[in-house]
C-alpha cells in the first residue's frame, strides 16, 4: 500500500523540521523548493556564526517573543532549547553555550549540520524537488513552476514553510503572500525586523567613519530599556547586533512619529559627574581630540560622532559635553529596505490558523516558520521558533490525517479538498524525485 503523500513546500529549517516529523510518523514526504538547493538562508545565517538558540531560563526565553508569545509558547515548550541541542547532537553536531548565553554548533557553521540533516531525511525516505516554485492551487492540485514547465501534484496535506520576505536572493521573497491573499487568508503586512537604519550622515562623517565599529556603548529608544553592545557605522546609517536588538521599537516609533531617536551612552562605565570634572580640567595646548582622549578615554568614531551630532558651542562646554556623551541623541530616519533585514515581521496571521497551525479556511494546509506573523530579536530566537513551529505544524498534519479515517477529508465548510491516495491503482509508479541535491 502506498503511504499517504504529504507535501512540504519550502526547505528552510522550518520545512525540514516538518519533513522530519512527518517522515518519522510514517508519511510519504515530498519537499519542494523554488531554489536549486535546501536551506540557503540557514547556510547564510551560519556565515557569521550560527546562533541556534539561547541558554537563559525558558521563562526569559519565551518573553523574547513579545505579543506573539501566547501563539508560539506551546510549540517552543514542546521543543525547547535543550531539546534543540539534543536534536543537533543526534545529528552528530555538538553545541556549546557562548559567554553571552547564546547556543552555537561547534565550528559555528550551518553546513555540517545541514549536510547531516539532509542525510537523515533521505534515510527517512523524504524526497526533494528543487527548482519547484509553488504557484498556488489549480482546482485540488498544487501547482508548481519548474525549469521544464508547469506541473501539479495531489497531496493529502500540505505544509507551507515559505519563509519571510527578506534576502530574496536566497529564496525567501514573500511572493507567496499574494497567493494566500487570493485565497482570502488573513495576512499582516511584512515589516523589517532585525534591520539597520538610515541616518542622514554628513558627507564628511560618512567618508571618515563608514565601516567602523562603535564598541561598548549603551543604547535606548522610545521607552525601551538601555542595552549594551556594539554597532557599526555604514554608508547609509547604522547596523549591527545592538541596533537589531532595538530595531522593533525604533521601527515602530518611526511608523508612529515619522522619526525616532536613539539615545547613546558612549561611556556606560563612567559616571557623568566624574566625566564632567575630568572634562572641566584646563585643556592647555591639547587639541580637542587629545583632551577627550586623555580626560575621557574617548577616541576614533566616538569622538567623530560627537562632532557629527553636536554644535561647536556644546563641544566647548565641559558640562554640556559630559551630558551629551552620556545621552547622545541620534535621529534615525527610516529602516533599511525590507530585503536587507535579517528577518521580517508580518505574514500569516495567527487568527487565520487553528491551534495545530492549520489554515482555518483551507483544511489540510498548515503553516510554519518565519512566514507566520511573529518577530523576535536575533540571539537564536528566530531559528528556535522556526524549528519548533515546523515540528508543531508537522505534528498538526499527523493529527489531522490520523483523525480522518482512510484519507484526508474535508470538514464542513472547507472549500479546498486534498485527496489522500492510500490505495493507488496497481502499477502506479512512485513519484520520482525531480532533482538531486548538491551538498551544502
Ligand atoms: C544573514 C542572516 C543571518 C541570520 N542569523 C541567524 C542566527 O544566527 N540565528 C537565528 O536564529 N536566525 C538567524 N537568521 C534568521 C533565520 O535564518 C531565519 O529566520 C530562518 O532561516 C527562517 O526559516 P524558515 O524555514 O521559516 O524560512 P527560510 O529559511 O527563509 O526558508 C524558506 C524556503 O521557502 C522557499 N520558498 C519561498 N517561496 C517559495 C515558493 N513560492 N515555492 C517554493 N519554495 C519557496 C525558499 O526558497 C526557502 O528555501 C539569519 C538570517 C540572515 C539573513
């Protein structure tokens, strides 16, 4: 008897985790992706050190998901960071906790993990169809564009894990939103998350400072508590881990007020009174830059930032200067374009889904990963939620298919039918895999 055919569309971490869950449950899993190979964004994430998760308490971990916590909590509790580490270990990939609590694979790269994962999926019988761009439905069938032309498949259930709408060159272009909008699925507009911002630098500052890091500062915005870290001056403005951590409140403030202010403390370990006293000492023959270096320890880009943001009369006044070193206001113009963001907010609204992550309007179609409407800071929270929702949606498919005897039926009111073919006519060839995967 041929096993029930389940289609997983989108082969990023969420889709691959769903495929693993479904294959382990005994289903005939076929994975489709528009790109020539799986997990391209995942591989890119590994270029700068693959941050899989975070080792803080689960309560603190869950808080990082803000408003989306209630909708993600069950999936993450069912696959918490410890389970993620055990899963990676099962693939032969040891993980470690960095000094900041972040969890990385040994070697920091994504490729070894992806290679081992893909091999495991193949052992479980998962088949892959690369260069298959999902276009929606034609009647009951899933419709794909391929280099050889259009093709379609019937599936008992479908799991969409199509990613967000950034880094489109890696496959996550968000074009699927139009397809789902045509099916009247409720979607939240895409918004950049974990992104850089534009600042109107002077030509002088840009030429001198673009590409330089600003290290060990504290930054705050719009009532958000100050955070310590580093960021980078860019041609257009600012980016880097500290900015990504504040990108949601900065973005929201810009949407609300048209502009946002980032308040920087350039010397977070120095008290303002002491700084004032030091800067008030006579300068003698020292240049301003030397005075700042000797009295306050400020050099390089930090000094340039003061020149960029403050008028000369403030720079000359020790008390005012000390105040601004501790509270330097940087006007932020706008987020960088959506495609540059590390991740995107928006996508399929949770109110369009039931608790198993199935689209209420299209029974048998489940969604997982970044395509759902949630956001979180970098720090492993993105990948953990993608893997956890991939697993949860996979379990949702298993539950749904098991509850409908013999085949996937259509609950009353559903308008899309996915036919299971548990007993195909004798001699029906198994669906072949359409492309071999290149090693990541
Ligand atoms: C530079 C960078 C660094 C990052 N670093 C980290 C990090 O260290 N830690 C962390 O937690 N997160 C990180 N992220 C974010 C993380 O990579 C993503 O959140 C995660 O990959 C999303 O997983 P996903 O499976 O939901 O979607 P994706 O990984 O985006 O996969 C979606 C898949 O769907 C396919 N697809 C889309 N549309 C179609 C279609 N119509 N038909 C067929 N296939 C389609 C795409 O080709 C793609 O393969 C980083 C992101 C970037 C860009």
